[in-house]
C-alpha cells in the first residue's frame, strides 16, 4: 500500500514538473510578444516625429531659397 502511494506521488510530481516546464516556456514566449507590442507604438511615434521634423526643415529651407531668388 505504501509503495503504491509513493508511486502515485512520484507520477503526480512528474506530471507537475512537465506542466511547470510548459508554463515557463509559454510564459517566455508571451513575454517576448508583449515586449514587441510595447515597442511598436514607440517606433510609430519616432517615425511620426521624424516626418514632422523633416517637413518643417524642408519648409524652412524652401522659404529661405524662395527669398534668395
């Protein structure tokens, strides 16, 4: 009886260990995905800022060239 109980406990521990490993792997994958999503909005903001700054510089340069000629 005691051997049977110990065997059942060991089998349960093996299943738990497998589940914990699976959860850890999935958690790492989810963390990578979340970081990628968090960085997307930052990249979009940077692109928008660069576009606005470029447009402003081109406008200023055009104005100066227009006054010279």
